[in-house]
C-alpha cells in the first residue's frame, strides 16, 4: 500500500449517507456502455448526493473510469441515462460542453500545458471559457495554488514540477472553474509513492469542505477514510455498494471480499 495509509482519519461522516432526503446531484439510471460487442458498463444504477464523496473501486477494466467519463458526456451511453441536477445529459456536443463547465475533471496524467507556467495553467479556464478579466483570473489562480500548497511554484513550468505537484496544479485548474462536482480518474496512479499522499491530502481537504466528489481509485485507505459511499465494480456491474465501514469491514458479496483480499486489505 502507498503512504496513503499514513493519512489521519478525515473528519468526514462515513456511517450515514450525506445528502439523504435531498435531490441527488448525479444519477446513473440503468446505464449501459458498449464498445462493439464488449459491454463496458452493464446496467449500473447509482446516485451521488450533494456534498458526499463517492469512491468507485474494483479491478482494472471493470468499468469505473468509463462510468466517470459518461458522467460529463465525454462518453455517450448506449442504454439508460445519466442525470445531472435532475436533467438528463444532453446529446448535442455544444450543450454537453456547458455541462462540463460545471464538473471539474482530474485525469491520471495531469494534461497541463507544457509551455505555460502553473499560474497560467490554472488561469486559462476562467480567461478563455468564463471570459474573466485577466487580473481577476490570475488572482483566482494564485488563491487556488495557495489552496493546494503550491503558491511558491506559481511561475514554474510543468517540466520543473514533480508528478505530485503537477497533479495538484491540475486540481487547482479544475477548481478554477468553480465546479459543482469534482471527478477524479485514478489521480494518483501515475505518481511515485512518495508524492501520492500530498495529492490525497488535497482531496481530503476538499471533502472536508463539502465538495461533491466522484473518485475512481485504487487507494483503499483513502476510500475507507474519506468516502461517504463506496461502489464496488466487477465486469461492468455494481456488485456491492454502501458506506465504507460496510464495504471494508463486513462486505456481503464474495467478489468484494476476493478483491479486497487480493489487495491485502485487512481493514
């Protein structure tokens, strides 16, 4: 396991589901996704409540990242539907882009502009998409770099940053658009073990602030300590879901027990 095991327990409720009784922010309603004859997602129905952290776990290739990409219409669904704030995702690309502005997405491989420094990487979205004045966009960018602990790296280029620092810049860039939901696709998978913790701690602080988050992760300690709800995938299906205490301590599905056992998870 990574040094995520050394994180302190987050002050995040994980015994009861956040936002229960309120309209969910994201709803996956019997979602199916096909690639030719291959069924990547097979009838997934899950909801994400406001202010909660949902972690998607399971073997590689089980459909987690595909579902995440369906959340903001980077992938179209072949059956069922995805609703955001009660409205089905639009099929037209122009309308889909408007939805994406309201969801921040952090990928595995940073995807920073190599020719721009950290400050400009964070400011570019508010400048070009939101039409913000340059001074205001840069002010917001500097504030967010401070938030992720990188104010001293504002004028550094990606090539001069560690992987963990680049990923924190990517998080700040996503936050610059003031999203309603943050989507994380295995944000630590490309990092060296010594830099994983710094990224997870930034995500932990976002969770404590009440950011709605959907996180695809193989960091079981993070899922156990920070998530409010955990969804276990296998072969494109949800095999089990529930609060972390249930999933990690008393799972009812044999496939969940096998998966966690394979990772050496001992609770």
